[in-house]
C-alpha cells in the first residue's frame, strides 16, 4: 500500500540522519497518515480515505465534500 495522502498528495520524502560527528546516512520522512471513514451528506454515502493530519484539519474547517472537490481539481484523486 502506498504512503500517499488521498487529499493533499503528501508522500514519503528522503533526507539524512546527521550524527554528532556530522556523518550522514539516508533516512525517510513519513507523512502522518490515518485511514478514516467520512460521511458525505450530499451523496448520502460513506467513503474511506487515507488522509494526513493536515488534511483532517482541512476537512474539519471546509467539509469533506469541498476537500474532495479541491483534491480532484489538483489531480490527487
């Protein structure tokens, strides 16, 4: 299963672990993904989405239907 947010498109990025001696080794930064079910009253159905923490805050602010519409416009869904 891919680690990509359905609404924002956030995904794994790479970087470095930097030790005290400044030696660098590769590491990954994972997004804060949660699998949640949301009810869409306009369509009278439930949808299950894998969303990041910031997407959950956007859903609380704007509503799930508006966030899905914005994600489709940006090409994430």
